[in-house]
C-alpha cells in the first residue's frame, strides 16, 4: 500500500497543527462568535479551546493504538473491511469538503476586499496550483515551510496587537454575561465545529511523525497555540470594534487592521492581516486536500498518491463554487449546521473508533 517514507519532527507536526487551526478562522471566527455571544465572545472562545484540546487528546489516544497506520487504514482494522471502507469514504469526503470551503473563503475574500474586478475562478486556479505543488512535494516540505513562515506570522501578529493597543476600549466588553449563558454556549459550539473538530484530519499524518511518544503533546500544543491566536483576535475585535461591528462584518479581523492609526502616520496596514491569513489558509487548504488525496490513494490501494492531485484539484475548484454559492450562505450554514456536521467526524466517529479499538484489544 502507498505510504509516505519521509518523517517529520514532533515540533514540526505541532506547527502544522497550529497553522491549520488558525486557517481561515483568523478572519471568520470573531464574527460568528460575537454574533451569538456579543461582548462575551471571548468567553465562548475559551470554552471552545478547552473542548478543542480535549479533542486533541482523543485523537492522540486513537493514534497511539495504531502508530504506524493512518485513519483510513485502521478504520478497516477496527470496523471490518466493508464498514471500515464506508467510514473511510465519509472521512475522505469530509476532508475534501473542508478544502473546497476554504478555497471558496479565499476567493470570496479576495474578490470582495482586494480584487473585486478579478473573476473568482481565476483566483482559485492560481492558488490551487500553489497547493498542488506543496502537496506533491510532501509532508516534510510543508513542515519545513511552516517552520519558515511561522516566525514571520508571529511577528506580524505582535505588530498588529501592539498597534491596536491605543484603540482598545475596555467598556466594549461590559457588562459580562449580559445575554446569559445560553448564547455563550452556542458560540462555543460553533467554535468547536470550526475549527477544532476539523483537526481530525491530522489522524492521516500521525504515522509520519518520527517520535510517536511526542504526538499527543504536539497535538495539544498546536491546538492550544492556534486557539490562543484566535482568542486574541476575537478579544481585540470586541475591544476595538465593539460587538455590533464585529458581528456585522464578515471579516472583522481585516476591518480591525484598518483601525490602526499611529499619529496619522502609520494607518490602514490591513495588508498585515491579509498576509497572515494567506499563510494560514495555505496550510489548512494544503493539509485538508492532502488528507483527502492520501486517504483516497490508500483506500484504492494505489502505490502513488500524486497521480490524484490534478484530477481532484479540478473537482475541488468546481466543488468550491457549488457547495458555497456566496458568503452569507456560508455564514448561515456555519451558524446552523456546520458544527453538527463537523462534530460527527471530529468527535463521534473518532470516539466510536477508540471505544471499539479498546474493546477489541481487551478481547
């Protein structure tokens, strides 16, 4: 069966998890959190991060039972040939759906905020070509790129945070618990589904970490670090823009960067946020697309996954335009259904696989 031969370090694995967690959530999550919880969005973010770390522990426990197998491979071992293949197909479709939605996020952002005259199809094709290059070069290359880009990402985040300090108004997060606990829990559920339960895609990459005993820690650290970045941006959005403006804008983090004004000299440096987002969305798109291709190759018992990159990338572009007609549709879907869909694959199925694996081991 086809398998990647090269290994990555646990620290590189943690970096990939972190960038994947941030992904497109860096622009979209503050809005969805604030829409439900208003000025208490930061509390919902903390609850969501807690559940995300718990999900990372679940994935590490499951991966520990089969350290040399991917999710697609041990699904058949745990559930039997046909049921296992059926579950694998569902996971592959889930990873592919994530990739298609992320690609559409990218296209919508660029055509509405930066290049409104450019056809969305052209933007998606250009970005998919870059993603294909990354996927074909393999996980080791993506991990190396993460190590190069992360310091710059952290630097831009620090600059953004420091420049926004003069704009902070602590009164904008008051009063706490004004709407009660129910909206906070709902916002936390949305945050769990997007992005934390989507980290289940890394069950396809655990066998390629050189020191398996460090996988659990890498998953937890990467998830926690990514969640901390999203929490920071959500809190800044509420403190600077206020809950109403944050909830009413599709890309509040981008609007946040426009608010920077240092002595009327340093102003409108929203390019910082755009660059940060391009970095994180590339890794999330590449890794989710990689997981779907790798899973399909293993399901079909192919010796080489790279032959699938071109045909599936063409389907990916079409799917991105079909699954998400427009941004308001995506926002509505995310608020109503995505967390349920995501929790099925990110919580219920992994928990089921772990329980059955534990029972089979005892027998």
